[in-house]
C-alpha cells in the first residue's frame, strides 16, 4: 500500500471522501413505500403500516371529566397526540428536513475547505516551479573566480639577467554560459614593513575599471603587475610584503537576475630566489575581509545605466 507522505494531501483526500458522503446523504430521496396518502383530500403522509401501529398504539383519550385533575387531563391530551399517526408523520418529515439542512451545511463547509486546499496545492506547485527554475539558472549561469597566478621573468637584452617579473592573476569562468557586461580591477601595494593592512583599510581602486568578457569555461589573465627584481628580492628576504586586491562584476545570460560580483584580496609571497628562472616562486594566498561572492562581498555590485 502506498504511503501518503504529505499530511496536507491526506487531509485533502479525507475531506473529499466526506464531501461525497455528505452529497449522497443530502440529495438522497425518501423511500415512497414508507408513506401513503391518507386520502385524496388530505395532503398528509402517514406510515404504510398504520394498522399494525394502531393495534399497538395507546388507546385514544376518553372524554374529559370535569372532576378529573388538570394533571390527568394533560396526560390524556399528550397520550392522544403521541398516538395520532398524522402528527407522527409530520414530526418525521420535520426531523428529516432538519437532518438534511445539517448535511447541507456540512457539505458547504467541506466544499469551502476543498477550495482552500486546492488553492494551497496551486501555490505549492508554483513554488516548486520557481525553485526548479532558480536551480536551473544556478547550474547554468556564469561563475567567475580567481584561479591562480602566472609569473613571467623579464630579462635584460644586454646582460640576460632578470630585471623584473610580470605577475598575472588568473580568473576563470566555470559556468557553461558566458558573462555579460563584465568589468573589474586589480590593485596592489608594496609595504616595507611586517605589519598587516590596517583594519580601516578600504581596498580602494588605484585606476579605472577594465572591461572583460568571459566565454564558457574560459580562463583569462588580469594585470600584469610589474615587480622589479629588487622588490622581489626584498619580499623573498621577508623585508617587504606585497598585498594584492581586486574585484570583477558581471551579468549572466538569464533575464531579471541580479548582477554578480567577486572580490579577492591577499598577499603575494616569494618562496624562492627571484633572480633565477623559477617560475613557481610566486604564491598568492587569500586573506582579509575583501574576499567573497555576491551576498558575501565587501561591497555591492555597481548598477548599470
């Protein structure tokens, strides 16, 4: 036997069964064999087995005697009324009408509850549709995030020695759809001290934003940041720190969706002698509050005109 997991569905089925049962009781016709017309001139229904009923009935009240007490007279009148087949038939019909009125009221209430449950089921279906639509958009929309760094040495033509390093910060769109109206900025700061950035640091933009476009699953380089060999050596010897921060904003291809934003910040470490051709001697480590995506970002995305 199948189980009804939703209590609201079980209540709906129960109310429907009660509504059907009430309708059958309300619109059921009385059995004509139970009543006969007393005479053509009287529109009164009496029981069909009136002879049997009269044989077992209490004898009719005898004429009243003035010498009898009022209580006795009342008892005689009451007994006569109870044994009158016409009054019994009328009382039976009145009781049946009252019962049918009650059943009609119950049926009306059940119909009203049925309409409410139908409306709730409609709302639940719309909510489920919206959830499915949002899940579909979340799986297919563009999602841009930092994916690493790429360091390239710049050598002097005369000496062949490394004069500087070009540091590219990589971003990748991991979604199967492209970005729209993408823009971003990469900032960096050299700090000749061992102190962290101050708590009130606002992660400002040093230059105007740059427009970008990311195809599905595409990775691009932002920058580059040109780092002189002397600064790279100081960072390698822990005499200087290199802080980097930036952001990217973009729209997805779905209409009526909010603009997205990705923020990143951290420190660029030099882990090997930068005078050699060690391409993997630069490592970016995220840190600070300027790291997030959409609702967890430090700032809200800019509104497009």
